[in-house]
């Protein structure tokens, strides 16, 4: 079957640019990436990833991280494991 259908969507320019860069690194065109997404939706009969509303703790963590609060900085992986008590 020939490719004749067209998709039009409006998104933020910065998001478009960032995602197209990622597609490029993966060796995919936007068309190939969208086709892959559509085929996965068809295969799974739904989105190919979980879509969930984050709980209160997760939302607070996102807010804190975005604001630069409650972050732990470590010098290397050994310090990370020590901070995590692993």
C-alpha cells in the first residue's frame, strides 16, 4: 500500500528540534519514527508505554528536582553508592 496519508500536528519548536536530534542519532527520520510508533500502537492495541498520573511523592520529587531542591551531589560512582548505603 502506498504512503499517501498525511499527519499535521503543532508542537513546541524546541521539543521538535530536540526530538528530531534524537531521531537522527537513532538513524530515524520523523516519518520512520512516527510509523514505528503507529505500528506499536496497532500491535499493542494501545500506547506502547505506560501513561500514569504520578502519585504525590513522585510529583513532589519532580517539583523539587526542577527547582534544584533536595538534590544530592556526589563526586563519583563510589560516593553515590556510599550515599545510597549500597
